C-alpha cells in the first residue's frame, strides 16, 4: 500500500490538493479532523488546538494504510518516519497577505496567525521534511 503525505503551513492548500488527488488517484483520504481526540494527548485551550501524539498518529496511519492507499494532508504529516512515506509534497504560499487573509477567515487568533506566518516565512515544514529526508 502507498502513502502520500501533503504538508505545509495551515492555509497553503493542503486539503484542496488532497481532494483533487483523491479524485484523480482513487486513493483514500485520511482526514485527521475525524481522529484528533484519538491521536492527541490533550486540547490546548489557549491555542485552540489539539496536542498530537506522534506515536498515536503513526499507529493510526499504519492501521489505515494496511488495506488501502492513503493521502494524508496535515501540517505535521512530514513528521512521520521516512520508511512509511512513499511521497511527501510540501506546499508553500509565497503571498503572505493571501495566507494571512485565509487564516483570518478561519478565525485564527492574532497569535496563531503570527505563529503560522512565521512558520511560513522560515519554511518550517519544508526544513523539517528535508531533515526527515522525505
């Protein structure tokens, strides 16, 4: 079975690309939103997000990938071990104003918007994916 991961800062188009690839490839889409409570250690009320346990994420993906080809889109999907990933796609957004507008539409807090813009400026997902040798 194959696993394609799509990563990048929130708002860069991961879900849009994943949906397109699912239609074109026949792969299944693993939407982590359906599993956050299962794969997280806690919910951070101040940041309004789940703290994901990478071991639990890895276990979930392994289980799902046993029987079907998977496309996983998440800003942390590149943190999965290289041995699991067949293709890692890293999306970026060169227009920071457009990215900021997308995050505002999602009602992200000012702090979370700043965090994500900084992550995009410093290409955090891309650098971490390269460190994992994806």
